[in-house]
């Protein structure tokens, strides 16, 4: 029955279905992305602060060993040593743990495309305590796929590390005359080389895995034709969903409008309450077009963006009011306003030619 239902899910998931899934904490998630970001964070802290952290560790050991035979271990002294040790451990481990934590957060933000939080996955589900279902999950297709991916990843990484080490075998005999410091430097350089190669390999594997997880995620959210019809009926009758759609449409239109302001020829102002951006393309349109308009706060934002983009501002109160009230965004101006707008455009073009 489940297989038959899956065959009927031929439709792409709607934005509402994806949003509902995300509100339940269901996202396309790749563990490989997270582990790659964590490794990247670890390598970054190692490259930029590894030497300093190593020196702190050496100094800490030197301090401990130098006082090992001379310190009288009273209760107070033991407490001081314990406190001192915790302080040194914190100084050494805090940057590493912080970088790992930040890398994990960034990895999840990358996969969810922003900060999205849901408490629903935290709610207790008694079905998860069912040992039979848990046993079934252990031997499911997903578990088998994860096991195969883990084995494949370990194999690939092992081969990368193996060939990296083999490439330095010829460097080992000359090291017989090296000092301990030179050997440590050599081992550090080889370790960094191996880590970078492993990281590049993991990035490739993570990209492939994330693409697969995204594909699987969309496949699992596919809908039957009946589900599409039912959802459409629900959306048509739901005022909240209608409002959400209108808000989304308004936001998209606003972004398109603001993106057109830097390409306008002139912004005609009221000067403070109304702003109307005009563009004239002699080859593409028969008359100037209103590409953006706004009132009050929106008018101020249009003026601010125009100033940043070096679009001229021209004050004409009557014309600004008429354009705002009678011409929609994307429409050409009416013939009755040709002369007034043409005079302003001619003035703007003369200014540009002088510059």
C-alpha cells in the first residue's frame, strides 16, 4: 500500500508543504556538511592559533614537571594546582571548542538557508521508545545507505591520507640527521598537507551528499494530485494563507522596484512625501516608464538609494503627485505628461553632459 501511495505522488511539493515540513523541524540535512564545516573550523584554528596553543601546552607541562618534586601537597596547594590546571585547559581548549561550535552552527544555517528553529522535534514521541520499531530502523534502507556512505567516506579518506604519506617516504631517510625541532616542523607540514587534502575530499563528498539529501527530501514531500487539489481548496478559503501570499507578493514586488531605482534616469520628488523614479529607454519603449514610486518612508528610501546610485533628484510637487496617483509601476506615462517629463529628462541629460 505504501508503495502504491508513493507511485501516486507525482506532483512537486508546494511551497506550503515545504514550509509546513520545516515548521515541524524537517529539513534537508547532510551530516557530511556538518562534519566538513567542523573540520574546516578545526583546521582554521589550528593554522591561525596552533602555534600559540602548542606553546601554552608546552609551558603548562613545563610548569607542572618543574614543580613536581618540590611542591608540598597540602589541601590548599592541591586546590591551587587544580584551579591553575583548569585555567590552562580552558585557555587551550576554549578556542578549539568555540570554533567547532561556530562551525556546527554555520553548517546548519547553511543547510536551512537562515535561522529556522522548531521545538516540535523536541516533543516526546512514545513511538520512538518502541524496541521493535527501533530494531526495524537499525535495518532500514536509510541505515544501510548511511552505513555504505560511512564505509565509502572512510575508504576514500584513508586512500587520500595513504597516498599523501607515501609521497613523503623519500623524505624520511634524510631526517636521520634532523634535530627534534626540525622533525616536528616536518611532521606539522605533512599533517597540514594531509588535513587540507582530506578537507577538499570531504567538501566534494559533502556536496554530493547534500545534493542527494536535497533530492530525497523533495521526493519524500511529493504530493498526489488529490493532495494538490485539497491544499488549493484550503488555501483559497484560508484568510491567513491569503494574507501570507499577499505579503510575500508585496515583498517580492517591493524588492524588484527597489532594484530598479539605481537604473532610473531621474527621481521626481514632492520633495519629502512622494518619490517617483522614471526611466526612458528610447529603443525599448515609446515613452518614459515609472520604475518605482513610494510615499513617506518608502519615498525616503527611494531618495536615499537614488543618492547612493548617483541618480538625479528633481523636485516637482504637482508632477510627482500626478505620477504617483495615476501611473502604476511598470507603466508608461500618459501622453498628457509627456511635455513635463521630457523637460525634466532634458534637464537631467544636460547635467550629465556637463559632468
